[in-house]
C-alpha cells in the first residue's frame, strides 16, 4: 500500500536533488506557485472563483502532489472538444503546476470501452485513470473492478482529496451512484440529447400560415411526436424548398454501425414512453426494457416482464424507420452518427428530434448557414417531444456524462496521482473556462455564473435548458444494465435489421429481446456479478404482464393523438416560472 513511508523516501530523494542543483525546497515550491499564477492569469478565466481563491485551490494541488512529483501518469478519454481541451491545455497546466508528468490520450468512444474491458478482464494496468460514460454505472457497481470514488475519499485518497471538490455542486452525481448508494465515478463532462429546430424558419409568416391551414394548429416547438411528424411532413412534402434550396423536415442516420446502437440505447424508447416512471431511470423497467427485482435484472423480453420488444418500443422503432425514409435526406440511410452530425449545420434541415448538445460548439461557428452575421444562431434547442406512451414522472431523454473511473488493477500510487488530475480538470479553478470551451457543463455554480448568462444569446438555448427544472428528466443509462459493453453491442446489429427493411420493427426487437435475455442468462450462470447479478424470470404469456401496472404497457388504440406545439418564448417563460 502507498503510505507515508513513500512520502519520506520521496522527501529524502528530493532533498538530495535540491542539494545537487543548488535550489532550495522553497525555490522549487515557488516555481510551482509561479506556474499556477501564470495559468490563472493567462488561461483559467473566467472562473467562479476570484484569482486569490484560485491560487489557494492550486496551492493545495501543489502540496498534495509532492509524493508523486516526477511520476509518469497516463489517462484516456473519448475524442470530443472538452477532452481535446483537457489533453492539449489542462494536462500541460497540471504538469507544470504539480510536477507530475501527465499524458492524456484521446480515443474513439468504442476504443475506450474496449481497452477498459481489457484491463478489467486481465487486471493488467493500461491507463491510470479513465473517462468513460456513466452508462457503465451498472457494470462498475456489479463487477467489483472499479474503486468507488466515495470509498477512495474516505480511505486511501483521504489526504489527496481537495477540500474544495464540492461533490454537491456536480449536477450528475446521481448518474454515477450505484444501487449500493456509493459514488463510483466523478462527472467530467455532460451533454444532453434534445430537440433542434430552425427558429428563423418557424417564425416566417408565410410558413406559419401554410402550416396552420394544412394541420389546424400553430407551427411551433412540438410537444408530442404527432406534432413532430406533422412538421417533418410539412417541410419535406409541402414546403420542399426555402430560398432556392431543397429542405427536409427531419435528419437521422441508419448505417449498420455501432453508433446505430447508441441511437436507441440513448433513451429512444423512453422518449416514446417505454419503460416505467422514475428518475434518473425507470423502475422496475428501464429505458432499455430491462426489468429488475431489487437490483437483480430478471428479463428483457415482454414474456419475462421486460419491455425491449413491447408496444412502446415497437412504435418508437417504426417511427424511426418511417421518418428517416419519408422525411430525411436520401443519404441519411447510409450515414453513421459522426457523418450525420454536421448535416443540420449545412442549412437544409428544419428540425431534428434526436440531437446532442455536444454539437453546440460546431453549430455556432461564424459563417455557417445556420449562424447570423452577428454570431447569434438561427436555430434553437428545446426539450424533446413526448411519445404517446409517455407519462408524467418518466425520463424524457438521454444525457451523456463522461466520468472519471479508477480501477483496482491500477497500482495505488498511480491511481492517486491520476485522482489528483481528475480533481484538477473538474476543479472550480478551471471548470467554467472548460465549460465555455466544450459546452458540456458539470457544475451548478458554472451554469448559474454571469459568464454563462453573457454567453447564452449565442448558444441557442443551452444555458436556458441547463438552468431549467426540466433538466432532471434527461439522464444516462442507469443501473439496470449489468454489463453495458456486452449488452450494448447487441443493439446495433438487431436495429440494423429494421433500419434496412430486412425485418419489421417487431421482428427485429423480438430478436434483440431474446439476445439480451440470452446474455443475461449467461451472466446469471457465471455468477460473477454477485447478489446484484441477473436472475431471469421464467417466460409466461405476455398478457399477464400487460395486465400488471406499469411497463410493459399494452398497445394503444390511437398512437397518433392530436399534434400539439408551444411557442419557444412561452416555453422559456414556463421554465422561468418553475424556477421561481
């Protein structure tokens, strides 16, 4: 175990080095403090802390880093703007301020998960710290391979946990808390899956009049899927062209690719109304359609009490297929997530029901067809419309929460040094500036800062959304999913069958539900997940489950109620009233 003896040995070695170099310990400490002052002045602003408070926070890091100086530490995260900033800027700052040599690698999300799996299975250290999605919370809480952050703070990391960490300020802590109520991960960045639309087109009098004439209600932000479908049809079939350009009422992607799985596991079924009520996730049935008994997964298929192939899921899949074929650009069918992402910024898309706020930075660049000359956006983001199976009290969409995770197979001293870096890149000294760079906020104090108020007019509703009480209805995958990597890879293969038309949505989801049950059965037989491992229900007539309260819900007689919209300004007012 790493203990104070290591501190003593380090101090003796450092004293010898200082004697040879002619520098005093005070001089070395001054050098780190000067580095901190330089970074505060040149980079770490704005901040919710005053400069003198920032310096006090960084002086704690300088002192805490003493036992780790000169060590080489490597961490990894997926490649998004926030992590690029950490890798290129904050890693360098941390090294200069602490004397720890920090290397922050960037990989595609799938590669991060694959390497994480490898270390978990082999117990051979690959990275000292990992930023991986909180979607793995059910995995980390069950496998016993990750060190719970809350245990670290009370145990080996007690002397290396910043007094200004302020866990209560993190808006995503509930996402990283296991069934045992322990915190397993520390949120590093967050972004939501929202509705995106061309506010400038929605305000054109001739388009508003034409929509009202055809559909009998106002063109506005869709409150339900019926209105979204009407608006998609309107722009694709009736408007067709704006300012000489072909336009479409919907955007999506359908290529057989791992990203097609995220398109569905990122809460698509719960947006339609699949699963049960409950926040951050439905209980006992979640948005993947997995039912739990206590903390034990007991089934995915309707026959076992799950909802993966239930009417709400089938409805959601049918709408995905129909809307892409009828209202999206023809090339959307052959696109992946990363290929489809930039398309709305090119100026031909009227709305997108499944849009990630991680694209905000790329959607606000000067000169884009969707940005005004003064830098304000022509578009806005708003809450996702609700499907016909949705009920009050259910989650409404997905929120990604890339979070710091530490594995037991990492040597303790390296893990503690990486823990310092995790705290540094989420500290109040740097978090507001990082939020403004990557637009993936993690702290309540940053969201409510004057700097975010000043930036709001150019961010298309991002600040208003994160300040709104509605925010809590957007959450990541929860604890019902016992092995995220293994189960997630099933989704894209079966969804592709529906996307391509090779199978009906019902057939594709029947296959997916059966495959998930098979995987849950394997995990049950292995016994590796302990008292929260799967224990499958015996199959029974689906009608038994339809007759029970909650999910799975029986098929609705009318899956397209009257379309309903709301004016964007009225939506913002309702948020403000709810906050007051």
